[in-house]
C-alpha cells in the first residue's frame, strides 16, 4: 500500500484506470464463462433431444428447456418460418408440402443465417473489451512507469543526490504501474483466446445444425 | 402463433460485484502478506579478537604439556575493529576473568590458574602499549593535516587579487571560507544552463556563525541558484571563528566548478 500511496497524481490515475480495466475484465470473464458453459451444455442436450424426438412440434413444445443453447434459437427461427410458409401456401393440395419453386427453403436458410449472426453477436458481446484490455493495459502501465521515472529523475536533479537510497524508491513506485498493467492484461488475453476458441466450436455447431435442418426440411416438406 | 424462447440471461453487474470483491481480497492478501517487502537473511556477525589471540601474544608460554589453547573470546566490534581513532584499551574479556570464590578450585591456585593470570597480565600490557602507539600516530596525523590546511590557505591568499596583500585582517579567512564553499559545491552543484553564475554576499559573525546571506546577482538557472543555497547551507557549519574577533562579510561568485571572491 505504501508503494501506491507514494506515487504521483498521474501514476495514481493510471493505476485507477488499470484497476478499472482489471475489475471489468474479470467480470466479463466470469460472465462469459457461465454463458459459454451453459451454451455448450444445453446445445449437447438439445442435439440429443432433437435427434431422439424427430418431430418438430415435439421439439418446439420442449424448447424452453434449452433456452441458453444457440441451436434452440436456430430451430425456433426455422420453425416459425416454416409455419409462415405453410400458412401462405394455401393453393397447394397438401398443406405439409412447401413449393420450392417459390423459394420456401431459401426463406428458411435466410432465417437460419440471420439467427446464426444474431447468436454470434450475442456470444461475442463484451469480448472486444477483453481484447482492448489485453492490448492496451501494458502500454498504459508503461506510460505510468515512464512518467513515474521522469518525476523520480527530476527529483534526483533537484536534490543533487543520485545514491541508490534516493533513486530506488521512485523507480519501485513507478514500476508498480507496469506490474498492474500486466496483471490486468494477462488474464484478459487468456480469457479472450479461450472464449474465441469456444465460440469457434459453437459457430461450427450452428453451421452444421443449420445444414442438417435445411436438409430435413427439404426432404420432409418440399415438393420434388 | 410464433414460437419464442424464454431466455434467462446472466447479470453482468453481479459479476462486477464479484470481481470487485475478488480484487479487494487480493489487495488485502498482498498488503497483509507483505509480498512487496524483501526479507533479508542476514548472517550473525562473527567477531574475532585478534589482539588476544594466544599465538599473537609475544609473551604467551607455549609448553608442550599445556592443553590446547582456548578459542578466542567473542567481544563487541568496537573493541576489535581497527578504528583510526585511538581507543582506550578494552576491558579484559569475560572468558578470561578469574574464577569466582565459590569455586572449589579457587581455594588453592593451581599451575594452570597462575599461567592464565600471567597471560591476562601480558595481554593487558600489550593492549596498553598498542593504545599508546595508536594515540601517538593519530596525534601526528592530525598535526600533519592541520599544517597542510594552513599551508594551503596561506598559498590561496597570496595568489588572490592584486589589491589584496594577504596581510589585511580577514584576508586569510576569506580564502578559507572560499575553500569550504568549494568543497561543499562539489557534492551539491546542479545546473541546466551552459555557464551559470551567481553572486552571494555572506555575513559571518565573529564566532564563525553565518548570520545571513544575500544573492545579489542570481543566475537565470533556478536549479543552479537552489544548489548554491544548498551549498552554503551545507558549508556554514564548517566556518571557524573569525581571526581578530571582528565580523566578516564578503561577496562570493559561484560557478559550476569554482567559487571566486
């Protein structure tokens, strides 16, 4: 604490900024950890349930159980679009058959793409803050250190003494800023890379599920 | 009817509170654990009494039948360190003190006790001689240093400005003050400009106490001015009383490397 108390105004501001970065970064890391963990678990459970049930209306009845899975959102969007198409194609003899000539499957594909983009945006929310913290916090800390050392050397010049006892405390106080900058940046970079990796897996799962869903729609509902 | 998913999103503000408490806990641990304070493991100093070592004492008996010499007693550093100042002879170490009267051996002094007493006496004599020699050497050293200083001061006065004959009262004193200021200048001077110069008028009373000083012509370099003042403050305690018992005042011009008057 004495090291913090002995620093100048600029270094104190730098330290406050870095502590803010660190606090928010850790909050985002906790939040994202829970969000991505839930998304992964519920996606696994949803896929198992989906392939086991094989009926869209049965899946839609249980969809709230998988609310945190992005795949459940994709299914919901596709299902809603399918229902809308079913209502519009009244001239068809079979109400369960979609006329692919009117672009019914394309409509569902577009709805799935939109839902995928929306889910990716939701899952990537706040990750930019982690990236910003990881890349700027060391430099902010370095700035604080350079400023602290400048002040320290100015003091040395004014006192006219350059002994280790005079130089060392100022340098130590200044180096605290770099240390705090690294303490803020390292978890942020690690968290960012971890969540980016997890999101890549989820995005691949969403793409695969979209393709599977379109295939099922094409096979089951569209007129050949 | 459109199908919707009721999603329960987590709360970021709750996570911020958790993060804040985690940071506070970390700071508390660091602060209480003194993680930033280096702990030095210092070895206990070991003192050796080189004067009372048995092999050094020139008069110590060394018979073959005598038991092995006792280890040198540990005494405080002040008694042992080769200090330049003359020290009074150290007291006899506790290890060599006479045994108490309660001891059964004290009733009839043995050969060993007699030898020990003899050694103790020899050591005392040796220390006294050493003390006298050290005091003599120190006195000689101080006399030589004083003579050199007086010679230097007289030479500086003779090489002064043409108007000064070196015989006027206080002229030697001015040179001496100049030399004191010059010595203090070396450790304090700091400047930013090329060739700063500051003129300071010093007023010293008959006892050598600096009464006041006036910077009649300050330099444009504030850092230099403050270092000149610091130089005077450091040097003022080394001013001796003015010869002749009169107050002294003189203008000194301070430069980066020298002091003129």
